């Protein structure tokens, strides 16, 4: 039973053409994350939502935006993709509980190619 | 601030041999510790975690890890590996303190290659 679902698994977009990646979850978790992972590197956190509160990482380019219309869905918008934005994009969720436990559940990722 | 060092970027091993993947961390506060596995072209899956209590933690797929506070280490072990264990392994920590910090701090990963 898939719990964090990312669509599509593979996305090809043109240089400069806006693209949206989607993520849905059936876990009812408060927190949703977007990570960028380039080849042979650790995941890099772009931003996360705690409920509707948006938290942007200081080094996330303005080219990357996110929307969370409800608990279940979260979108990553890349306004003008460059060749350097080609990567695997990972969505993750976690439940806010006490003691704070940031175990994260990941989707299978969307591999973005920019041509 | 926290940081995570995975001492080996690549670990080749023969099938049925034991393996240890090393992880050291640096932090001025108490942390939770995690190991995640990533199979090719897949998302990450939690292998095991240390929150509190016994320092020896058992996870899925026969893996275990031991938290050593004095050495600030959380090494991952498996007594006998399978071809299917070939994957990237990431060590991560998070701040125990309650509040808005819900980030995982990641190591750079260790690529485990199990050969027949």
C-alpha cells in the first residue's frame, strides 16, 4: 500500500518551461518535505510545510516554489528549469509527535530531466 | 548545528560476508539517529532509528546499529549480506529539542556493492 505517492516517476521538461511535480500522502501527516537529490549526493532539503506553515531553506533558489492545498497534497513548482535543476525530487512526510521524532516516509521520487 | 560524516563512500563486499558502514556525528545537543536505505531509482526507506533506551537497535532486513555516545558514532552492521542489499545507505540525525526544527541532517551516503 503506497503511502507517499509521487507523480510522475519520470518527467522531461524543456529549459525554461515551468513544471510541476506532485505528491500525495495517505498517512495524514502534518509535515511534508521536498528534497532535491543529485547523482551520488545526499538529499538536500528545499522546504517543508508544517500544516499550512511554509518553511523555506535559506539556500533554496527563488525558482522553486511549493503549494500545499490540503493535508494530503503538496506540489513543487519550478518556474524556469535550468539544466542544473535536473535531479531526483523526493517528497517525504512525518508526523509531529512528542517527543519530536522526525522519522520521514519517502515517496519513490520523480526524476526530472531538463532538455 | 549538527553534522554527519559517513567515513566510507563505497564499500565492496562479497555475498554472505559481514559488513559495517560507519557513521559519526557532531552535535552540541542530543539527537535522534537514523539509517535510511535507497535502492536504485527509488525513494529512501527507513532501516532503523535510535530514539532512546537500548543502544543496540535492530532494524529491517537483518540490519542493526549501535549508538555510542562517547564516540558519537552510530555504525550500521549486518552479519551476512545478500546481493539484494546492494544500495546507497544514508545516516541522518535530527535535533531532539521540541520546536520548529524538524530537519534531518544527512551524511553523504555509503554505496554498498555486494558481489557474488
